[in-house]
C-alpha cells in the first residue's frame, strides 16, 4: 500500500465567515471546515462516539460540540471529551493566496 498526498480547494478565504462551520466532501469523505480566529481547521464530520453529524453541532472557542450527547472535540488536537473517547481525525489546511485547501492522504 502506498500513500499519496491529495489536496482539494475548499474555496476562497473570503467565502468563509469568522466562526463558521462548513460541511464539504473531500475525496468522498465528509469533512467539516472551521474558520475561527483567522485559522482554518478541518476534521472528520462524524462524531467518534456514535456518528453524530458535527456540522449540526455547535462551534465553541477552540472546539466543536456534537449536538447528540455533548462530546467536544479540540480543533488543534482532535481530543474528545466524554462520552466520546476516540480522537477525531484532523486534516491539514493550507492557505495560498486567497485560496483555502484541505490536504489528505490517499492510499492505494
Ligand atoms: S454521537 Fe456525538 S456525542 Fe454521541
């Protein structure tokens, strides 16, 4: 199996409001793009507790809260609070000029 780096353009920086959460499809995966305090974060859009859809949840300061049972996921580390115990998958983001990209690994 080999890994290839993939990159998808999510939009222009100005397309995203401060403190916004945007649900995107990236290479068939559901990804949540968060823009907070001038930084873009990207994470899997499914809660690791019981598959809650995170874009239906609440954006807190530095975390996303799942609306189903209240688990919070740290935007920097992916670490959860109870009842979730498994980290959320994070994706790298890049800003080049006015474009925002989400970076992921493809396996073959
Ligand atoms: S499904 Fe997210 S906290 Fe339970």
